[in-house]
C-alpha cells in the first residue's frame, strides 16, 4: 500500500488501453483507431451538455444507492487484452431485503441515461440495446478475472433512465462465456495486427449499421465511408420519430372526425332497417 501511494503515476509511460464502452460498440476498427491515438473531432457544445446531464444522473443514482453498494466506480484491468475500466457500482442485495431469494447477492451496475425516443425503443423491445449488453458482459468478465473470482457476481443490472421524464427500466444480464470468448479472440487478433501496423479492416460494423453516421473516425475509416455511400444509395426511410408523429396525428384526426360525425353515417346506400330507424317507423 505504501509503495502504491508513493508512485507518481504521471511519470509512468503506459501503453493505451481499451475502454469497455469503446469495445462494446462491436467495431474493432474503431478500437484500433483509438489505440493508435487517431484524433477525434471536438464535441459539439450541445453534445457536451447532454453528456454532462448523463454524468449528473450517474452521480445522483450512485448517491441514492451508496449504502447498498459494496463499491462504486470499481476499477479493473486485464493487461493480456489491454482492457481496463470502471464499473458504475457493485450492488449487494442481502437475503432479508430480496423480493425473491434468487436475486440476493452481488450485481454489477451499469447506468444509462437516454433521450425519450431511445428510451421508448428499449422499452418496446423489452431488452437492453446490444452494445449495452456487451458492455455489461465485459464488466462481468473483467471483474471476475481481475479479482480472481473473489467477487461472486450473479450478473449485471442495466438501469435506463429517460432524461426527459425520469422514467426508468432495469434489465438483468447474466454472464455469457461463449460471447466473451468470441469477443476476446477478436481483440487478440486486432492487437497482433497492430503490432505489425495492420488495421482490422475485416472487423467492422455491417454497412447498414446506424453507427457509421456518427463515428468519430469516419474521416479516416475507408470501411465507414463505403458504408455511408452504400446507405445513401438505399431507398430513403422516414426517421422513427417522424413516422411516429405522422401516425399519432392521423389517430388524433380520426378520433376528432368521429366526434364530429357522432352516430351519423356517411352518405351512401342504406338498408331498409337503417331508413326505418332514422325515420322513427315502427
């Protein structure tokens, strides 16, 4: 402990490591660019404010759970794969507080603050987003390896919060050894390639993936540029938010029309029974 406290970490020239959030994107080309130190464009001021809202939400949630957590911002590092990061927290649920006995124990926490549109998609899907589940898997694996199995995690809890309404969702994620083995094999291959100055050009997101449009390395990524060109040639689709707005307006208009019409029927052919009823004939 004393020697660790005396270390001047600023003087240590440490090779760059992979962040779980970057690896969770599923694109090893992105990770390789990050390891090589390729420059990223500065954040737009609005994006910076959105990120600040997310950070503040994380802190608020952590404060609310501080008495229920074994640790918060728990660090792990796996030199073999050059991966390190911080888990939002380790929640402990004692048996006497568990609604179900099976939920008692230790859980890794991952907090996600989203816009209302994204929150609605996650809610409708009834499951976490793929990249968020992958990030949770990385934490479960990394913490288990770093602490040599001493941390008996049952799984992870991904907690979503709508930053506009503060509505929330929570999903459980359990360790998937097969998925992690596949991901780590890809990381190994990428690291070996980088030693020979080779980029993982065959390990990128599919051409139709939405993330290409927002990639910080699009200017230097040939695969991403080709994906954008391919997407531009595809039939245009309305954004989900626009489509939802159109449908909602049609529903409201239809309800309004029904109120105006009341029980009146549109002009057209009517049966003898309809005519008898309208005229009050017995």
